[in-house]
């Protein structure tokens, strides 16, 4: 049986979706990823991850996959041709409209599965807005937690593989092997940031940035050693971790 929300008929919403269902909204992006990757990376990773997680645990946990949002807030890449971006105000308004649309289905739990680090703070804000306005229980997951928000990246990248770096490039090589041009990639790590104790990615002091602040190519990390094998391993680890997390989402009750 399909677990795609859009494959249901309208009358089936009442019989298939209930207060114990979990709806998953994949949130991608279409934005520059340097010369070695296509614009689609975050969209493809969000969509493929959601599909694999729903395949893994959808029947058991009553999870339904909403159509992916391909375009989101990518204005740190607005300087680059190719990037398609919504403003923060527009993305928040769209999420609010989706929350309003979901509320009457009877589903109580909505998971945002976010493939684009540039959305993270806004989506975290949206969790509370949707909770307050529509009574939804809201959750934010990432295929991999972005390094700027406490996630890890490799030592050779000094923890700064935040965009088009080793892990993201590897995962994309696993998913779309024909679309990676590794011969065009180089190491692009803003080394001097490593000397800072506070003002750095994931540090105690955050800073506003655009992706061409660090170098004109707009990717940050070292994709040169990327392999599909590494990507497969990372992807499978991610699916296992997110499926396990989904079990906690299923029963989460604020500790009451
Ligand atoms: Zn990306």
C-alpha cells in the first residue's frame, strides 16, 4: 500500500488518517551547490530520505509522506544564478497554510524533514507557530544535523563541511551517481575560523553569512574525497536513526 498522502482519495482521509498518524513533510531546496553538484541536492536528499524512512517504518508507525516542498529559503545563495528562494516571510506563510490544511485531517503529529541547513532556524520557529495556531504536535528532523547546528563534519574540514562538502557530496553520489562532477571540486575550508573560540559555526556566538562570504565558489567543505560508498553508509545510518526517532515521535507526550 502506498504511504504517499497524495495517493489517498478525499474520502479515504477520514478512514486512513487518524490522531495516531504521523505526517512527514520533506523540505528541500533548489540552490547553488558549487561547480560539482546540481541545484537539486537538498531537494533530492530530503525526498529520498523521507521515502526511505516511510518505507522503513511507515506501516508500523502509521506514517504518511506529504509531497516535498522543493523550494524554500535559500537567500544565502541568492547571489548565484540558478538559486530559487522564498523569503523568510513567504516560507513561514506557506508552512502556516500547510498547517491550516493539515489540521482538519485529524492527524496530530507533523514532522518537518529538512534537507537544507539554511531553513533550520525558521523551521524551528515554525514548530511553535503551528503548535500554537493549529494544536499540532510538531517535530523537526534532518537527514544529517547541519554542522552549524551541532552536527559533525570531518576533521579534514575542521568541522566546517557545511555546504557541498564531503558528506553531502558523498550522499548525493550514492543517490544520483551520474550527476556529480568531482573533477570540478576543490577544498574550500575557511581555515582561520578554526582559531576562534566563540564566533564560529556551532560556536556560542552565531553570525550572519552568505555562502560567497567565504569564497567566490560558494561551497564550504572538502568534497574531493567523496565516494558513493561513504554516501551509502551515511544514508543508511541516517534512515536507521530517523526511523528510531520516529518511534519516539509516535508516542511523545511532553513527559505527561
Ligand atoms: Zn545542500
